[in-house]
C-alpha cells in the first residue's frame, strides 16, 4: 500500500503555509487521496495522476517536489530526500500501470506492473542517466507509518483545513465514535479492513478537493464507513492503553496480510473468469449473427416471391445502419485518443524545455566552479602572495562555497536522473497510445471497407430488381423505384479530419466527388439505368482501396520515400509497375522525360511567339477539340478553366515543332494528362514530344495512321495466342475488336480506364514504352473474359465492349495479369510482328492505289 505523511503547500491569497496531510494511493482510479490524519474517513481532496507529470526542483529545497495536473500544480514535501525520490518513483510506476491497464489490450494489471519494473529498470539500472530503484523508507512510508504520530505543526489550527469545515467536523465525530466503539469491541481489535475506495473528485479545477457534502453522501450510499473505524486508529489506541500488545499485533498481522493477499488473488481470478465468460458470450453472438446471415442468404436464394426478397433487402438496410452507428462510435473514440495524444505531447514538450533549462544552469555552474578552481590554483601557487592578499577567512568562505556548489551539482544530477526517467516513461506511454490509435484507425478502415461492400451488394440487388421491374406488380415496381431513387441520392462525399497525417488520411479518406487530379470518382452516365451502375463502381473502387491501403499501398509508399536519386534499375522498374504515389509522380515523370528528350533552351517560348504571329492550319481543329478534352475532369470541363489556355498553347507549339504531323486528334488528350500531372506547360510540351517522337513508332499520328493500323493487326495476333477462346468467340459472332481498341492505342487508354488505373498504366508506359499498351490491352480482355464469353449476341457484345473498361475497379489484379500472367512478352517479337504486318499493309495500300488509279483512268476514257 502506497501511503504516508507529506507536507502540502497551501496558498490562501498571499499567505503560503505547509500543512501535514496523510496521503494514500487509490489504484482503482489512479488518484492520490489526502486526509488531515491517518484516522480520518473523509478525504480533503485528491490528485488525478493519470494525466499528471512529476518534477523536483533543487531550488525549492530538500524533499520538495511537484505534481503537475492539467488544472493545477501541487507542491509537496517529504521528510527526506530519499522519501521524496521513493514517492516520485512509486508514483511513476503506479501511473504507468494504470495507463496500460486502461488501454484496449487485455493485460493483467499485476503482470503489467511486473513487466514495467522488469523492462524499465533492466534497461536503466546500468545507465547512469536514469534514476536507480529507491529503497523503501519504512519509517516514513507504508502502513507502519499510520501508527506513528502525525508530524506536529507550530499551532494546532494551522493544520486544519478551513476550506472544508464540514469534512473536519465529520472526521472528528467519527474519531470520537471510533474510540468509544473500541472500548466495547469485545477485544476484537485485530479485525480491521483495508482502506476503502473513494469516489471521483467532482471539482478538481478549483482546489482538486472533494466537497464535504458529497464525501458524506458517498459514505452513506456505500455503507462501508463503519468498518473503517479503522485499524490504524485502533492500533494507536491499543499502543497507548496497552503497552504490551505491539508484539502480539505484529505476530497476528502476518496471517491477516496473507489472507488479504489471497482475497486479492481470488478477486483477480474472479474478474478474469467474468471477462472470459463475456468473451464466450460475444463469440456466441458473433456465431449466431453469422449463422443468421447465412440463413438470410439461403432464404434469399430460395425465396419464391419478390416480397420476401424485398424484406431481405430491408434487413440488409438495417445492417448497414448498424455498421454506420458503430463506425461513428469508433470515430468518436478516435477523437478522444487524439486529444489525449495532444495532451501527452504538450507534457513532453514542457519536460524537454525544463530539462534544457536545467542543463543550461548546470553548465553555467560548472563554468563558475572551473573559474574558481583555476583562481585557487593560481593563488595557492604563490604562498607569500596568498598570505599578503587573502586572509584565512576569505579562503574558508571560498571553500565553503565550493562545497555548496558540489552539493548543488549532486542535487542536479539526481534531478536530471529523475527527469530522464520521467521523459522515458512518458515517451513509452505516448508510443502505446499511438499504437492503440493506429490499431483503431485500421479497424475503422476495415469497417469502412466492409460497409462499402455491403452498400455495393445492396445496390447490385437493386440493379437486378431494376431489370425485373417490367414483370413486377405495380406496387412492388413502385417500391423498387423509390429505393433506387433513394440510393442515388446518397452523398458520396464525406468530411475528413484535418489533423490526420498523410498516411492515415489516405488510409481512411472517403471518396470525394473528384480525385487528386480532378477526375470524377463516380462516372456521370447520361443513361438513367447506368447511374446505379456508376454508384456500384465507385463503392467497389473505394472498398478495394481501403482493403489494400495498409497491405500494399503503405509499404509501397515507404519504399518510394526511401528512394533517393533515380537511376535505371530492375528495382525502379518494379516500383514503377506497381504505381507511383501521387507525391512522387511529378518528379519521376520529369526525370523520365528529361532522360530521353533533351530540352532546347528557349525553344518552347520561340514556338509560342511563332504561333502568335502566324496562324497554323491546324488552329481551327485544335479549337474544336479543346471543349471535348477530358470532359470528366473538372479542370477541362468548363471553357473558362485555367488549364484550357495552357493546353491550347501546348498544342499550337507542338504543331509548329513537328510540321510533319502538325496536329492529330488524340494529341489533345495526351497533352491534357501531361498537364494534370506535371502542371508546368513547358514540361507538358516536352512530355508530348517524348511520347510522339520517342515512344510511339514513326507515322503513328500521320494522316494515314498507318502504324496505328499495323498495331491493331499485331494486337489481334497476340489476342489469338494469349486468349484463344475469346478470339474464337469474337470470330464466331464477327466482332472486330479494332473498333474498340484502336482508340486505346492512339491515346494510351485516356477516357477508357478510371483515373487511378489510367495513371498507373501511364507510369509504366512512359518508362517502358508501347509494349505496356499491348500488355494492358490483353489484360483488360483477360480480366473480363468470362463475362464476354457468356454473351451470345453480336449487338450485346458491342454494347458491353463500349463501357466494360470502366467496370474494372481492381487495379492490382489488372497489373498482375498484365505483368505476370501474360509472360513472356519479348520486345523483339513485337518488332518482328510490326515489321511483317507493315509490309503487308503497305502492299495492300499499294494495290488499292493501283485499283483506284485504274478506275480513274477507265472513267476518264469512257468520258462524261
């Protein structure tokens, strides 16, 4: 039991007095209760140690230390320096034990205390920078100190608390009643109880002391004040009345102590059994919920009527509402943890500042000591001069001052050791809170992902019901329409806490209407029936991102953060294929473009001046294409957007830079994506030059688009080799895939894939070249192969191929297909196929030209 007498500094206006108080630690609430004497039953007040910090200042005097709480500072004084250090060290241990017991981790409090003492003092015992374990001063601390007389004050009234007269009267009455009960207690003076638990202090902001009325009410409600007419008072009374009893009392106390320890162990084991029972109940509930969900799914599959299915849908809605409420509770708990973390950080900062101040003082005193020592050495070197200039009294004073300074140094060393221990412990507490917060955030992210999955399944059911509306009764059809309308009005955008760091924000950030580059997260389909499908797609993307955030995205971001100067390597290639994080993408793209495309000084500005002075023939076509560029991006959706003039200048500059091509439809989309990522229009211009003149083959954007046509034939060959079943299916229904894929190759999937997957494709495309486009084109068909094979109508196949790329939500799966499942994919084979098909295409075009010339000649000979 941590208890004993300490002097407490009381402040009443300008008057400061020390008052003796009996302090006892309440381990259940981590409060330090204080009474006027050990025999009192009502506490005068308490100190909350759970959020307090401790400090001992040398200048305050021997044995004086402070307990700093968020509301006030308590100044206490022990009878000796050893007692002070013992109190400080024990309060540190009790605070650590309580803070960890209150955390979410199911650790036993006794094990926690043992773990702390073992781990902490094992680490710091051999380290002179930390305070070693302090021996217990039995004469001043513990239960034995209760039987000793209270420290005397100068006057009797000085030790009385004038702020709590009613509490003083109650304690006095109970002391008198207790003395009378002792005389008629049939000699059973050895049956005493431990100190009882006390309620929380209601008003710690003003004086951190309990109001007398509330303390008395607590005593009456608990009915436990009678037993606390307490053993300490009985022991003291028996010591004064029967001098021969102390030995008997000490002999009887050992079995009683053993009994109390056994009772404590029984209570601990009982609590553990209760917690295990609660855990079993929770597991039973979880099992029942899983079985109930399984039965509901089975009922849905076997339901014969639509009414039953609608009832099951309502059940799912209730489940979604329950998950939402749980999510809000977790967010509230997260806010409380953040506040606690902020408070801990402020305490640590205060301690650091205090330690820095002490170190500066210590350094200054050491300099003074060195100066005095040097002066003494100089003076002692010449005894004759010393005898003439320094008297014996002056020398004695200097020596005395040196001794005082040495004592101060020892005191400061002890103080620094304690403060090091305090900082070390507070840091461990902060780390524990941070880990707990991270676990809660992860749990919150998992719940959000699960909630998205539930919403997606619910919307999928509504979508299926929407297709069956024509065959439903009018009442059921109206209900389905109302549910769909309600689902479409759900807000996708949610608020995010500003205090979260970038990693946690990305882990829990809900989808807003636009992503980091301004692309719409929910497609704006004009067809009414597809709006529900767009909602399902957005929820699936959000769910996939939440699930993969900690497993994939965070380790990948850490690898990118540790990447220094960029240089071509297999590791960099692997990193780029996995996708470049937003904060690194601009830097990596600039490095790739500058590595392959040498910039000419002032070249871009000269082209802009030329475009202003002379109108290019392609200027009109550029103006027509500007409003049709990236209509799903907020930076290009309006004619007044800031990026529209930049895009116009980039395209005009390129048309003058490459007169052979000038401008071709599709270049506007390539330049727009470069502008979104690189932001600087000159960098976007050189990126466009790099794509057209370095990455793409020659004549890819010429008037005839001959190389683009060659790539379509090469792609059909690869499709037949890699996906023979799908290609046979296309041939059976006479599907020409080049009608769909031609635009993929021309603009590198812009406006075909969702923005997150599109930018990952571009990351690898800029680094590796056009082979990436072939890989991802094959991967897209592989991703949806089974769905396409289930369609047996050419019109429906074409309709599905129009939008099926927008249904791809799992970018990681698509990347694995492209770079793992489709291997090997050698570049040499791609070059050979291009060369072969180019010769065939040029031969066919030459034959067509001959046929055309012959036809024109024949018509000319026939005459009009």
